[in-house]
C-alpha cells in the first residue's frame, strides 16, 4: 500500500511539473483523490504531536503542482501581465500562506534533528516554489520591444516590475540549488533536479539582461499589499552585476557537472552559445568549450 501511494503521488507530481516545464498540456487529472492520500498530522493533534511525516514534502510538492494546474495553459498565447500578477497574488495568499511551519519559506526548524529527511524535503520544495514562480513570469521574455512600447504607462511599469520579479525568482532558484547541491554532498551528480533548474534559471537571467534598461529604477512603494511576498524584497537589491555573477556561477556549476552528466554538458554549451550571441554584459565570462572528461 505504501509503495502504491508513493507511485500515484509521484506520478502525478512529476507529470504536472514536467508538462509545465516542457509547455505541454497535461493529460492526467489535476487533482489527487483524497482517499488515496496518506494521513498526515501537519496540524496540531490532540496529543500535541504535529511533527511532519514521511510523505509531507512529496504531498506539498503535489499540492504545488496542483495549484498551478488550476490555471489554463498560456504558452501559445500573448503574455498577459495582469493575469500573471493575479496568479502570483493567489499563490502567495493561498499556497504559501497555508504551508506548515516546517516547510514555510522562513521555516520552523525545531524538528530538523529528529526528522532526518525533513531539511532535504524542505529544500526541494523551496527550489520547486521558485521554479514555479519563474514559470509564472517567463512568458514576458518573449514580448517584443514594439509590443511593450505601445502599451499604456501603467502596463509598462507592471512589465518592468515583473521582469525584476522574474530575475529575483531565477536568482532564488540558483541560491536554493546551491543549498540543495551542498545537502547532497556537493559532488558531481547527474541528478536532473540540480542540472535542469541551474540551466533554466541562467537562461532567464541572460534573457532579462538583454534589456539595456534592466533593472529600471524602482519607484517608491510596492505593487503587492499581501503579507507574504517572496520576490518583492529582492527587487530592491537587484543589480545587473548580481545577475551576471549568478550566471557565471551557474555556468561554472554546469561545467563541473559536465564531467559526469551529458545533460550538464549540453546545458553548459548552450549557455556559452547564448552568451556569445547576446548583447548583455557578459564579455568578461571565460567562454571555454566544454570537454567531457568522463566520456558519458
């Protein structure tokens, strides 16, 4: 029974996440039948035991995937900045606000010593959270300049704010991946959960830096009024130099992993091509071709 539950949860989880990453319409149902879910005690119980259980992290990942499945696919449609902002608002007020303390973005770590898998589960969830926020905003990088120039002033301000939010989300992904990699030993790995997010976040940073005006000077105040705003604070400290350095670090990570991972090798080579073709300030990056030492 335990293995059956794991199979059902993980199948729907990875199906939803992979479909979203590949811009494909999922064919499995978006919701999980409550009857097949394991019983968890994420809320206080009569005996006061609210320790996270074995399935907590995976079920929260499934909930994360299910949240984004509520919204229609927009990969082939024109980017809707207002809809993207509404999704972000809902995500903060509904999903993030309902996270158990042990998995919150500012977590309660009192169970870490007794639940040995909890820190890793939490780190994987946090990585997935910021990946999903990248996916929420990434459509704006396909907006043509003439499209942006022809929109009203308030929408230009919104697009500028969202471009910074996208950059912050990408930086957060790379930061969370660094922590996850360290938890896994910091050694060479073929784990796609390290390689793919590193590559995708770096591509997004390159894309936003193609805008010569990025990051534009912020006006006082915030577009968000809700209490939980994981991207808002980061926009105040965002700089082009920070994005450049993070991209360099991502490329360095992929080069190291390329010794054992064909995916990392391809990713590093693709990043180098993008950097060579781009107009952003990456001229000082040492663009040495990748040599796969392992032959894999």
